[in-house]
């Protein structure tokens, strides 16, 4: 009954915000289309643009649908631009759960009363979202961790009872996706079931706060010596699947540009640093923060760390393999050099294009996407938009775009948007190209060869002392095989000689029989 009631509420919300006409237009002729045609006459929201209607509907349906819209907005390779732009505006503002419930969850997770662990604890959350909320506190020193004394921390608590709500809404999303796929050809092209499955994965990853803590710890280790990025330290003894405790980071949201300007932050340097940080994450480490909206990025104003970036919320991260990094770096460099054939070849070499794809056709399609951008100054070229256009063009050639690349494209658009808001004259290539060239040289040049030899040195150090014995064993085995082969050859020779002898006997017998018959025939003819 709860599921039926939820479906009714979804239908009512879609009618209220004028979403039903959009659904009617993609349905095949039939009872369902006729029914929606009648219902749509009374829909009050049909005058709004379609992207806005979809956004308002998702906001009204609650935080899980809002988060789905946020994830869906990353699939610009599948969505029309106007819808993707509207979904990108979704904000996830959720009322916090009770202070008493928050205290109970924290005490259950750490196994101690809050007063024994924290000198002070602010029960009023400083932030609340669909999955979790955050409190501030000050740690006490313990026998095991005397260094904890007076450390200010942020405590992230998973929203109670969230899993049944998520599972119920996900089940409905899967049902709706199947209906859309069965009833509409355009719906099938948008792959709704695959998108819901991708969202399912993201959401369940966010429900495990230990996973987020691990992501943060890895990025912190990568940027331990950085003068441009700070990431909070995790207090592992207090971290659990539904509660994590981390270092409190003091700063101002990057979205508050007026406050940053008053504080004296250099926006040009900030924009260049942000782009460098992102490309370093992608190409140096293949591991990047994939949720870089202003709510998750702050700027430090402390004297020792003034102007540094602070990253928060690591529930969604992207990971790239060496082949992914190689593919992307070479694509960007080929694009910069206007080598469209190389871009096409890289698409084919990636293995994502069907084997029968003609390089010339793909090259022409890539040229039509990239060439218009070279009529503009380099600072006006958006790598995110170029990547998005390439992904859209790829559909024509039945290229299956990998999820990690669409996540990268979404994050790249976020980074470019933030950077250009800080510095409209930013030349993205001037910042990004040296990083790409350095990575390509490191991976494919002489440096790459030397680094590869260094990495393999421990393995060779173990093999080299045993090499003479391995060679001797190999030669002995080879001689043994040779002897066995010689024995087999002798047997074959004997068989061949025997076969030849048999053939000679048979041939002699046949000749004797033929001569004998011929003699009889001649004698018979002579007598006649």
C-alpha cells in the first residue's frame, strides 16, 4: 500500500508541474497516451520550459529524486542540453533530524558517551543533506591518543532509516525506467535503466561513510606536501560505517566571491591553482574528487595557509586506469594540435568503437566537433564542452562511453565554471597543457622508460642472481627434450623404412602377378 501511495504521489506531482505532457509526447499510440492526453488538459505547469518542469518535479519528490537528478545531470552525452543545464541547478536542502537521535547514533557508533570523547559537542548540525548531516565538536585526550587534546573536529552522521527509503524509491525508479524503455524509442536511447543502476551504485557508496573516509585519506596522502590543496585528516578510531570524525577545516565557501575579494584573495592565482589541482588529480594520480561544487570547496584564510583550497565530502570520487589517462591526455594534446585523425585513431585504439568503423568517417565527425573552437581564443575553449560534444558524436558510431569518463566530463565542467567565474580571462590551456605534456613525457618518453626500469628493478634484483641456474635448467630441459625428440625420430625412421619395404614387396607382387597374367594371355593368343 505504501508503494501504491508513493506512485500516486509521483503521478500527482508530475501532473502538478506539467511533466505529463512530456511523457505523453514520447509514448506510442494507445490507451496510455490517450489517458495522458485527457489528464494533461488540466495540468497547471505546462507553460514552463521542459527542463524547469523536470527539475521542479524532482525537487518536490524529495531528496532521493533530487540526488538522482544531480547524478543524471552528469550524463550530458545522453541528455538534451536544456534539461542537463536545469538538472545541474538542483540543490539538496533537507531538514535535519533531531539532536537526540544524532547523539544516540554517535554514541552507538563510538561505544562511549559523547561527554567521554568530546570536551564539547554542538548538537545543532552545521549542514544537513539527504544522506547525512554534520556537527562540530572538540576532542578529549585519551591514554591511547594524548595528541587529540583540544582538537576541533567535524562529525558526519548518516541519516537514520535512510536505507529503506532509498530502497523503496530505487525500486520505483527501476519500474518507471522499464515502463519508459518499453513505451518509447527515445526513452530507450536515454538508457533509463542503466542510469538508475549507476545512481544506485553512487547512492549505496555514499551510505558507507568508511568508504568516504578512505577516499579522503588517499587524496590527503597524495597532496600531503601540496601548498595548494588541503584535505581533512580522519580520526580512524572514531570512524564507522554510519559515523566518521575528521579534522575541522576553517575557510570560506568558494561561492562567496565577495567575501573572498574583501579578504584579499588573488582570484587569478586561485583559478590557475584550481585547474592545476584537478588535472594533477586526474593525470598524476588517476583519482579525483568528482563532486566539486561550491558547497564542497572552501578557501583557507588562515595566515599559514592563506589562499589554499580545502576539499570536503568525498562520497563520490572518480578513478582512471593507465589506459584511460593515456587516452585522455593524448586526445587533449591531439585536439590542441588539430590532429583530428589522431583523435579518431585514439577512439578506435581504445577498443570502444566497433571494429568495422572507418577512420575517415570518425575523423570527419571529430573535425566537425572540434574545428569551430579554433576560431576562438584558446582561453574561450571549454575542454568540458569539447569532451561532451565528442561523447555525443560518439553515439553515432555506437561507442560505449565509460562511466568514469562521463564523471570526469561532469567534474571538468564544474572546475571550468568555477575557474572562469574567478578569472574570466583564464587561459585553460596555458595551465593544463604543461601538466598533460609532463604526464605524456613521464609515461611515454625517456622518463617513462627510466621510471619503468626503476619500478621493475626490485623484480630484476630477485631474478638476476638465479638467472644462471634458470638458464642451466632451461638448457638441460632442452637437451632432454632433444633426446626425446631424437628417440621419436628414430622410431619414425624405422616405421618409414618398414613402410617402404612393405611398399616394395607389394609393388613386386603386383608386377609378378601382372607379368604372369600377361604371359598367359600371350601364350593363349599364340595357341589360337
